[in-house]
């Protein structure tokens, strides 16, 4: 269910109409923060996305964010505000200090195109667009893992300063016989819930290491980024197992960056923290993935053994046209410099995004502008041609 909290009726109507346009009909409206909270309490766990106007009478948006945090609200939030940037920044800071999941923010007057884009993104995130995958069963997933129908695609990462490819990220794809390509947002959460994630991760890691070894033999000195589900961090044997796997392919753990999604829980979980430290001791590098979407109070980050921070694409894609995203992006970049973490900006889709990141002294870029995720063979061809373009421009 979507919930819109705005005291302005015409804005609520506008958003309802736009949601309808993109196929979302389960929408509730609240004319105040109090009413919004009432609905959240009345429909526990049913509000998937909440759109909040910061400036409302009685209970303002910031108080509402606090109250949602107290209730451990786990839905996604979109913040709208007619106030100046500093207020919005304050509100987003509040959201970041609490375990809240802000997926975007928009200044008023609302730009319809921006709002549509943002809503479309939240709809994709909640999986509404993927009705056809609803009936997938655990058995299907188990079969897919056993029969190796899940395999890695790769997306390159480029250092903006010298335009060199520095690494590749392995992204899981499920090639289903009848449904076609199933994206990881559908099956990874399922694998996590049903306890298949460990077997799936082993398979993915094995395949990715094998390809990575091939790349090394071809003479590409890259790094391999690999997504690790936070739920695996409670497995005591994980560091040793991963190490065994890299050794089998004569890969140095320093060449592997394990990405962990910034999610509520890790920072408060002693066991998970221990595993992270042990992975680091074994030589693996560690990245915080999707930074900005989850909950990590900034001071907690200081105590964690991460080496890289990946800024979530919701703050990067199209940031040049969005003051709020731009502000957030800039503060994330400043933070990573202060913490001396290597920083990757995900979701670079246009030259404007790239130039903005460059201007803010971001260092590594990843996104559709550079390349979409590709099967291994295509990646090799892409690397060859990218090499020759860069070499070509060097010799000019
Ligand atoms: P992620 O690790 O943050 O990966 C980046 C996602 O952003 C990928 O989506 C990639 O295709 C997408 N992306 C990259 N550049 C752009 C861009 O310019 N524009 C847009 N719109 N999107 C871009 P993908 O492959 O669908 O993966 C989604 C998520 O699923 C990943 O997010 C990661 O959290 C998870 N995932 C993927 N493979 C694995 C895996 O093997 N294990 C685990 N635990 N999670 C995985
Ligand atoms: Mg990742
Ligand atoms: Mg990410």
C-alpha cells in the first residue's frame, strides 16, 4: 500500500493520479502527520511506500519521521518539501540517524517529470511491476541453483580521474526457461528468506572467480566486486570458506571487494561485526553498498572495517537536475573523503551525472552510461574495445 501524507489536497490528488498512471491503485491519503500515523498503526506492515510532505500543521514531517522510526517503520519514504535546502538536509539527516529508508526527496513546486520518475522507481523497488514472478516457488529457485541457471553478469567500474577500468561487479542473473531473465531483486530476498542464499552465493562466487582468473590471464589487473548478503555474516565459517575459494583460483583476497548492503542490523550485531573484521584480516576488501538508503549512523561507520563506500544510485542518477539529490550526493562524497574511504558512484546514466560526480571529486563511476551489466564473453569484448579507445585517445 502507498500512503500520501500532505495537508494540501490538490497535491494528494495529483500524486494519486500519477500513481494510478503507473499502475498503483492501493493508495491511502492522510491530511496530517497524526492521520498518517493512525493509518500506519491501523495497517501494520502494509504501508510499502510513504510520501511525506515535510511542512504540515500539527505534527510536521520531521516529527513524523521520528515517530515512524520509533515504530521501526520499514517501508520506503519519499520526502517532499517547499522549504529551503537546509531544512530538507536536516530532515534527511534525521532520517539517516534513524532506521528509516528514504529513497528520494523532491523540492516543491513539484516537477511532474521528476515525481513520475521517482514514483516509478519506488514501484520497481517494491516489485509491483513484476507480477509474473509472483508465483515462483522455492523449489524453482533450488532447482535453478542446482542446475546452475544462476550466473553472474558483470558491470565495469571506471576511475574517473584517468578513465581506466579498475574493476568489475558480479551481478546475479537467473535465466529461467519460461520466464526469461529474472532480476536479483526478485530472487535474492527469496533466497535469503528460505535459506538458499549460502548455496547460491557459493555458486556465484565460484563462477565469478573462474571468470576473474581468466581476465587475469588475459592481462587485466582488475578488482572483483562481489555482493554478499548481510544474512551470511552470522556464519562463523564464512571467512575461511571464501578464502579457500579464492585460493583455489590463485586469486589474492586483496583483489576481491565484498559488498555488503547498508542495512539495518549490521552495525548493531556483534557477530556480524566480528565476521567483517575477520574477512578484513584475511585480506578481503569490504564495501558498504547502497550507501544512503539504509541506516548507519555516521559515527558507527567510523568503527567499521570498510574500505570502500558505494553511494546509492538514487542520489546519483539525474542528480544534476535535482537539488536535493545533488546536496545529498555532495555530503556523501564529503563524508567518504573524511573517512578516507574509496568512493564509488553507482547509477551514472548520463554525461551530466558523470560531470557532476567529477566536479564533486568523486573517484569511481559505475552505471549504464559506461556499460550495462553483461555476460562474461561480452564483457571481454567490451574491455578490449574500451582499451583501444583509451589507448587511442592517449596517443593523440
Ligand atoms: P547493487 O549491488 O547495488 O548493484 C547495482 C545495481 O544497479 C545492479 O542492479 C545494476 O544493474 C544497477 N545499475 C547499475 N548502473 C545503473 C544505472 O546507471 N542505472 C540504473 N537504473 N541501474 C543501474 P541488479 O543487477 O538488478 O542488482 C540489484 C541488486 O541485487 C544488487 O544491487 C545487489 O544488492 C543484489 N545482488 C545482485 N547479485 C547479487 C548476489 O550475487 N548476491 C547478493 N547477495 N545480492 C546480489
Ligand atoms: Mg553491489
Ligand atoms: Mg548498490
